[in-house]
C-alpha cells in the first residue's frame, strides 16, 4: 500500500481481503487475523494471544481471538509453511469452528 506493508488473504473462490501491518511481529499477526476475519465475515475480531509449541517434530501455533458475537475463541495449526500462513490457518479454524 502507499502507507506501508499489507497482508492479503485469498479464498479458493478468489475472494480477497487485505489488512495493513503495524510494526513488529505482533502487528503482522494481527493483520493476518484481520484479513481472515474479513473473509469469514466476522466483525470485531481482536488477536489476544499467539503461542508456539512443538509436538514431536511439528511446530504448532495456537491463536486466541476475541469476537463480538462468540466471545473468546481459539484455533491451532501445524506450522508447515511460514508463520503468517500458520496464523491464518489457526484463525480460520477459530472463526469457522461451530463450537
């Protein structure tokens, strides 16, 4: 963007969402969550926490999100690509889970 760095998330249908990145790793994580929330049509989502762990040889990333309509939700993903992709997959799991 003209203002700075942005992330873009894309669905297999071609729908795209974009969010501006604030400074630091937390800013990148928050922008990824914002873009995913836009794609899930979930309003007022805020990233509360990101945790990384290792299970056997797999890196696992968990996100905790605050939502206006469902309260706090969490999702996790195996980090098989870059961190931003794992944050996106974990946010998608948190926002799309029926529980």
